[in-house]
C-alpha cells in the first residue's frame, strides 16, 4: 500500500470514528446504544456478524447478536437471546479478552488451538455456517474495569471470508474505548436516576404513612397516572388521538404524581386524620351530657326535698318537676342530634344548624355549665365534611408547601416540568380550583390527568377517615358530573373511564 493510500485510509477511519463517537454520546437509550456499538464496529471492520457481551456479576451476558448471512438480529430492543452467560474461563476467547483486557485476532477458528471453539463449531454445524476469522476486543471504562466484550466474526472482502486486518484492530480498539465510556456514562445516569426515584418513593411513602387513612395515596396516584398515560397513547381518535407520551414523558409525569402531595408533611395529623366533625372531642361532649343529666337530677331532688319540708309548696313542686322533665328531654334529644351532626355523612342544612344552635345556646337554671363550648359548636356547624374553614385552609395549603419544597430541589433539565405539574393538581378547568385558580388552557394536559386521578383515588380509596371507599361506577358518576360542570377535561376523563387503567387495586 503506498503512502497516500495509507494516509487516506487513516483519514477516512479517523473521520468515521469521530462520527461514531458523536453518535455514541448522543444515544440516550441503553439498548439502542448497545446495538449502535456493534453495528458501527461491524461496519468499520466489514464483519459479517458479531456479539456484544456485558459483564455482570463476574459473567459475560450476550446482549446483542447479529449475523447478516444468517439474518440474525437478536437482543437489545428486539427478540431476547436465550444463551446462558459465559463464565470467566480463560479457555474461551471472550472471557479471555475480558480477563486480560487485550484484543485477540484469530485468522481461522478451525486452524488454531489457542481457545476452545466447540461452541462456534457446533453452531456452524447446526445452522450451516462457517465461522472463520474473529476479532475480539474488551470494552473498558475510565476506572480500567472491563464492562463488556465486543466480538466480531468473519471479515469480508469482495465477498470472500478473510482475516481481520491488524490496522482495523486499532480502529476497533479506539471505538471500543469510546463505547466503554459511553456505556459507563449511561450506567452512571441510570444509577443516579434509580437513586433519585427510590429516594422520592421512600420519602413520599414515609409522608403518606403518617396517616393510616392515606397510606397508599401517592403510590396509587403514581400507578394510575402511568396506566392513564398508556391509555392516552392507545387512544387513536378524538381530541387526544394524536397525543403520545414517550417513555421519558411518562417518567416525568409519574415523578410528579409521586411528589404531588409532598407538602402534606406539614399538615397536622389531627386535621389530616379527622374522622368526624368533633373527632375525639365527642367523648368530652358525651361526658358533659352525662354530668348535666346528673346535675339536673340533683337540682330537682334538692328542690323536691325543700318542697316536702315546706308547707303549701305543691305548685312550686309541680313547676320544678315540669322543668326537670323538660330539661331531661332536651338533654336526650341533644345527645341524638349531636351524634348525628358529628357524622361526616350528615349534611348540616339550615334546620340541622338551627337545632345545634339551640343546643349551644341552652342554659340550665342554677347550673353553670353548657352542653357545647364555642369550639365544639363551630365544629358541629360545618356544613359538609369534617373540616372547618380554618382547617380546610391548612389542608389546602399543602400545595403551597409542595411548591416551596419542590422549589428547593434542583431538578435536572429532563425533569424541569415536574414541579409545575405536581403543584397544580387541585386546579380545575373552570378556574374554581386552588391555589392559583388556573383555567382552561393554562392547565396542561399532564396536570388535567393528575387532577382526575387524584380525585378518583380520593373517592375510591378504602382507607379515608370520613367515608368508605366508593365503587368505581359511583366515582365515575361524580367525576362525570364535575366534567359536565366544566371542572374536568371530559375527553381525558372518558379515555380513563373507557380504558383498563383504573382496573387496579393494590
Ligand atoms: Fe393534594
Ligand atoms: Fe393527592
């Protein structure tokens, strides 16, 4: 080969390597990266076939197998490879290369005693192929650890099987070191992602578990959200027929589902777990009713003995008795009403509120005690649910806390949208949600999904303090009403309802 030809070839290979290097660093998908490494190495070396092994737990795992003549393309994102992993035995070429961290170039597999080639020879017999030349190089990372092995089979030149050119060996080595670093980078990224994901799920589960009533909420919302996103992908018609969430997008969405209620960490347990309007205070009220009953009795018997001792006090005695009976009846009635008003399922209409006000205002003659104190009265006057306006405000403030907490986290670029989606899960399409009162197009589709799921799980959860879990049909009826009122995205709701996404219960 003359000098110009050699220079040209070197230049050509150098340019090729540069391009491959760029492609390797640009690839974000692990399986695609593995395929790219083998593809490019085969192209440069003009190899008919090859295998890419990855080291895991001291063994070599077949990750990608390709052979043009046999039309075999296995592993990666395609058909899985069934072969057992290779033990690190020096007798076999790929493990040898991994152990010694150096390339091996075999001219003809059938004319060498250097390694045990029983495997390739058996394979040849079974499929009618001839394995001849082999170039096997290690994939090494920055710490000088072998992370894989690249094995190229049968160099071709003008349709003939030839040996791998020693010049190519160097190029393939250069490519393999680029590939080693690209793979290592990807593994780092994967490790950091796994670390972050597991940290988030551990933290959020701990927050959720502060209350036995809400222990699975964030997990459920994350699972439903992922299933919902897939349902949107499967739906090919209507408003969202064109919408497709790729894997990364779904990851971001699921992350925001995990984090959406993180601000509940500052909501007092007494508010988060409030099972009834009076909660534990009902015991005090019942105790006070008993005491008042006893005081009313005592006052009457005292009056009775005074009347008996004095002459002509019959009329007075009758009045005492009438008052006694009236107050006893009042106390009995009050107990029934308070118990009813205490239940979260009771809607406190004007009539009920009036009756509770009567009980609150009731004073007993000569007794310096009343049935309800100001605080208990306020609780029993709650129209719907178990929380007072003040308590509801504290509860709703969890989105503000979520925002504060998430603003302190430095999200990587690919997760940038996560906080915005997470903090807006109580916004409604008609602008009546909280805490910003966003409306219509101001609410991205990801948030609309979270909102539907958040309500769906709240309604169907079997572990809420103030009500039993609702069957899905009833939950969809309520969600449907909300969509009719313009609060939820009806197209998204019907995708969720008509999918299998909600057919899950942990
Ligand atoms: Fe929330
Ligand atoms: Fe929630």
